[in-house]
C-alpha cells in the first residue's frame, strides 16, 4: 500500500489579524449589549446578545481553524488537531440551542405582561451594534473572496447586522407608540433565527465526528471518476470523510490491469481526485487481479 498526501496551508492565514480585530470588536460589543439589555429590561437586546454570541463563537472557530491549520501533526496525533474545532462546534451548538429555547420561553412570559422598556437607550445600544457590524463587514468582505473559512466569518457578521436592524425597529416602535409587545415579538423572531442555524451547525459537526461523507463530495461521482481512469479494473472499499470543515480525506482499494505501471497509476488517481473533488488527503491500496479481501464497505 502506498500513500500520497496533498496538504496545503490555509488560505485564510494571511487574514488572521483582520479576523482577530473583528472578533475583539464583536466580543466587546456583545458584553456591552448584555449590560444594556439588563439596564433597559429589553429582551430583544438580550436575544440579540445571544445571537451575537453565535457570531463571536463562529469567528473564534474560524480563528481556531486557522491556528490548527498552521500546527503540524506529531506522532501522537498523526492527522493533527483538526477535530478540536469540531468538538468546540458541538459544545457551542448545544449551548446555543439552550439559549434559543430560553429566549423563546422568556418571550412567551413577556407576552403575558410586557414590562416597560427604556426604548431610547435600547435604540442607542442597537445602533452602536449596527455600526460595529458594518465595520466588521467592511474588514472581512475582501478577505472572504479567497477563503471559505473567512466567508463563513463574513456571513456571521452579516447576519448579526440584520438582527441589530430588527432590534432597532422594535426600539423605534416602542419609542413612538409605547407598544411594548414589539420587544417580545422581535425577541421571539431572533430566537427562531438562532435555532435553525445552530441546529445545522450541530448536524454538520456530528456528521464529521461520525466520519460521514462530506456534503460537498458526491461519492458516486467520485467512484465513477476513479473507475474511468485508464488501468483501473475495479474500485472497492471506498471511504470519504472529513478531518474538519473543508479538509476532506479518502481511501480506496484499486484493482489494476496487468501491465499497468503502479506509480503512474497512483499519480493519475491522485490528480483525478484532488483536481476534481474537494479532497486534500488520498490513500490508495493498489491490488493485482485475484487478490481477495473481505469487503464490508462501499
């Protein structure tokens, strides 16, 4: 068995300073928003702070992904420390689902007897948040064009900007009409906005931990592509999994035709996979026809 490994550095590494700056900016505002929510008794601000938490953690995970990508594997962790990001994502998702349910519960309670909210202060705090998010978007927008990791961070900030606008709308309604039901209504909307995105994050993280087939790899098309390589007689025991987000690996047993040069076949197989599919780590076991091994996988 011969292994060929293609490993590239993270394209997001050169944008690390910008990411750290936006992370600190968002984290500082999140703390300020929690304080503002307590002072103004605005559940909408607290819910937005919870939503901001998803963005801060998302930015942090993006930064972790960069740091992990720069760290070399060792003898105790031959694949490196990629799964640290996935474990953090699972913990993050579980906590955020709890926060989302709590926000929805509090919104229900406030529908029964909505308290008076300091709408003017709430509006000011939300306005500051809008400015913070616009600055973050301006910083990350260009960086997002060259990296999926940075694009995810950019969309985190973009979604929170939209949430800040929602809180400001609630603030304007309460300030001009005194209709305090706007606060729990916007809060419930924010809670519902957190829930599906967090649930998707949890599903994707669990799929990685279970070594499921990555969503961005069509395993049937991959098998077909391997079978079409000249010199390949059969493909079996095919596996595709993710080490972490956007870092996919595969292994396969290849039965070659007699007379096929093994090294050339390995080169062609590797190029077929790495150039046409989102896979960076390949392992092929080359077999002669007649070699038999119990097969329990695809």
